[in-house]
């Protein structure tokens, strides 16, 4: 697939989602649901989400397999964070967005993690699952039966 047809990678959409949260919070906060100091509880999912993303990235690097959803993988990573979720990087992004939404403390930023999860599923996860099935066949199908897509 040519570079121009690939489009932005998931981290670009993640950054866009964070910016969307800010854009929704200030002009359209609707209502405050959490105020200080309670809104700081959102730092827990932010830290967990970032930690999961870093761990999953390290596991891909250790396995020396492609991290881009458009590239052919050379290894099926099933250990560590991948024992809990087939998509820990995306799950970490959703957790981080959820935590950020909690930290903003208003309703509209809390809509973004759900929209992001739907978008990532339809735009990237379905594509990746097809590629993994083609490359790893029954081994991937068995893994898919054992481990949930998200959590």
C-alpha cells in the first residue's frame, strides 16, 4: 500500500482526540460532573493507559514485529499486556482519553473516548484482524477466542 493511501496512523488520531477534548471542554462544557479535587482521579487511568501503551510498544519491539497497522507482522505477540487485550495499545489510548475526560470534569470531553474506540475499531482493528488471520491463520483464531478485543 502506498504511503499516500495509508493515511494517518493511530497516534495521530489519538492526539486529535485529545485536542478534540480540549476543544469541546472550553466552548461547550455542558455541565460539570467532577470538580477539584475529585477530577484528579482521572490521573489514574491516564497513567495506566500510558503505561499499557509503553509496555505493548516494548513487546512489539522485543518481538521485532511491525507496529504499523498497515505493515505485515512477523510475529504474533500474545504475552504480557496481550494476554489481557488483543489491542492493548488502543485500549491504553482509550483509557488515557477517559482519564483526561475525567480530569477536565465536564460532560463533552467524556464523549470522546467512546467515539475514539468506535473509530479505531472500524478504521484499524478490523483491518489488522484480517491481516493477522491471513498471516497466522489458526494460531491467531485460537488467540482471538482466548483474549478479548479490548479488556
